C-alpha cells in the first residue's frame, strides 16, 4: 500500500487521540477544581472525583457525541446555533486533521518523504514498548505478591481472626475475608479483587496491643468494603495504556492519598482513638515495608507524616451539605449532557447542509432554442439533455406541462 493512503488514516487517528487527551485533561482540571472546593469535606468525595478523571481516559467523549448524532438524525426539531456550536467545537476539538495531499495526475507515482513512512511506525513502536514495559513490571510484582500469598499459612483462630470477624459484622462486609500469616516483611494488606485475602505478617501481633490491632484491622476492612483494589487495578490499566501522559501518574498519587485518608476518617468515625491509631501505624511502619503494588491496599500508603498529623489533629471532616451535593450533581449531568447536545447540534447542522444541497439540484426544463444549442454541440450532450428532459416530464408532470404551454405560447406569437 502506498504511503499516500497511509497518511490520511494516520492523520485522523492522531487528531482523534489528541482531541481525546485534550478533553480528558480539561475534565481532570475540572475535577481538580471541584476537589479544591471540597477540600474541607470528607476524602471519599474527592476520591471519586479523581477516579472519574482516571476512568475518563478509557471513555472518550466521542461515544456520547455519537449518541447525540444518532438521536439528532431522528429528531430534527433542534435548531443549530452557529456561534455557540463553533465555540464548543473550538474548545473541545482544537486539533483538526490535516488535509490529504493533492496528487497531480501527471505524477501518479510521486513518493512521499521518508518521515511519512517511518513516523507512524516509530511512534506506534514506542507506545507499544512503553505499554509492554509497564505491564511487565506490574506482572512481576504481582507474581511476587501472589507467591507470598500462596506460601502463607491460613489463620483460622486467634484474637486477630476474632477481631476481624467482629469488624466485618459491624461494617457490613458480607463476604468473609481470608486471613493468612506471611513470613515476608510486607505490611498488612488486602490482596485480590474478587476474592480478598488479608496478608498478616508473622510476629506483628506481638508488637500490637488489642487497641492497635483493632484499628489496623478496621483500616483493612474498609479497603475491602470500598473495593479499593478494583479501582487501583483500573487505574493501573490507564497508566499502562497512557504511560506517556504525566497526568495519569499524578492521578495515581491522588487516588492513593485520598483512599488512605478516607479509611483513616472511617476508623476515627467508628470510635478509634487518634493516638492509638497513629501509634499502630507507626509500629507497622517501623518493622514492615509497603506493598509493591497499588492494588494491594495496606495501611502504609500516601505521605505518612501528613497522615499522622491529620489523625492527631482530631479535626473531623465535614459531610457534604446540600449545596455541594447539588454542585456535584450538576457537574455530573453536565459531563454527560454537553457531549450529547454537541452531537444533537452537529446532526442538526448536517441535516441543514444536506437540505440545502438537495434543494440546489432541482430539475429544469429546456426551451427549443436551448435544445437547438445543445443539439449543435454533439451527440453525447444531446442524449444527456434529452434524458434530463425525460426525467423532468416523468418526475414533475405539472412543471413540464407549464413549460410546454409557455413554449407553445411563444411559438404562436412568432407565427
């Protein structure tokens, strides 16, 4: 296949990708502004904002625009607004595909520059190498954690299991969490997405009092209830696919920070003493290391210094009031409604252009003089205009009758 045929799809693919990344960046910026407005509220709301910004990388707005286009062609009652539609298009789609090169008929085998052949392959190979590298690193880390879980011994009784079952019942966790004793130096953490296993290091119970043990286990149970491993796995997929975008790595840090803060808030709300909870975290930090994967939720996450200061401050986070809930609801509706409305407006403009184009091709009748001029031009033109006249008489009989009457009137006047 010639390069001239490869350049056009490559141009449109690059344009679609750039527009998607631009729209996702704007969406993440809006999520950041909302998170800033909710900085004094509970971390759960901010966590869901950052998670929505992460999932947006996998869901382009073009899907919602196509839905609007589909309904727009069925319902043509929407009037296209020129300036508003142009402004929306300029902001949401600043990148436009480059025009396809014009090939002269006299040089059909003109060659493109070498970069036109190599650039798509080089960029595609670089993306694939980066994607496979990220996936490989995480796969190796997952295998290491999975091996530690398989080598761990199931714990079926003891004060740890009793405290875990009591917390599961109190916090509404239906599926029992399996507890395993591990000989590794990894922190206590929840492994698995569908089936959760709590990795509990050996000899850690000897270093924790009952109150410390209760708060650490409560933190892990809240990770299970919130399904933080599933959300972290989704964001890991986003990081692997869009590894070249710095925003996805920054979002990963925000997600870990807010999820740990949300679990800390829940532990304190359930009655955990701030001093006891902070001491338990520091004792775990003294003897054990953090899990190598974000989808293994543990107690040692985010900035420990900030977390300890926040826990010891004793300031309870404020619940969302009606105005902030309304703000989040309006923002959520706007995220879905604006692309759909853009698709509706685009469909209305397409219908308008289609109607103008169809109206420009109207059948016309030829007079005797015009027919005589066509006749002198050649046999092909004569046959073409004869077919047009036949089509006019067949499709528009009234117009043909009026034209015939006018011709007879002119011929009678000449006589």
